[in-house]
């Protein structure tokens, strides 16, 4: 079994949430793609992927495996419209989106992929697919 860890950190996250900096970047923040931690574990007959996606519901997450074995996990949630009687000093809940792609080190059986979400941890089971052997006749 081999484990590939893809840690990501966002050093400037507190700065981006600061009200002074926020007004300068408001238009670009909606396009911000936040990194998240992801583990890819290779077993004898499958790949197991675990990704941290706190605060997202399963209906807000999209998983795709392309023909060239690239796994893409993405998600988006909209901020709720709020009306307040008082002055808002700081508002940090807003539109959020993320996207992450990982090249899987083997062929995956796309029809048998299964995923579950529990307490902000997305688990994806990707069974390996055996390469198809084709006999070639000599003409």
C-alpha cells in the first residue's frame, strides 16, 4: 500500500477576511478556489481518496473521473441573503467554491466509483480496472 499526501495551506486567509483588504478584492474573491487537504491511498485492487470539505453538503459537491484518470472534486455554495436591523461589523459567510484535480496512478473502473460524505470528510472508493488485453492477428 502506498499513500500520497497532498497538503495545502493558505497563509494569507486571515488577511483576505480583513475588512480593509476585503473591499479591494471583492470581485476576485468570488472566483477564489480554496485548497483543501486530500489523501490518495493505493490498495491492491482500488484507490481510496479522502478529502476535507467542511461546511459543504453532498448536493453541493461534484466528483468526476475523466478518461485519462484525472479525479476532479469541486463544490460551490451560495451565501444566504440576510437582513439585519443593526450595523454589520464583520461578515465572513459568503459564496464559497473549490476545485481540485489529482492524477490517479492507474486505470479506474468509472462505473463502480462510490462516494460518501461524513462530518466534512469526503471518501471516494475507486476500484482499479484491469488493462484490457487484445490479441492481434498478423496479416
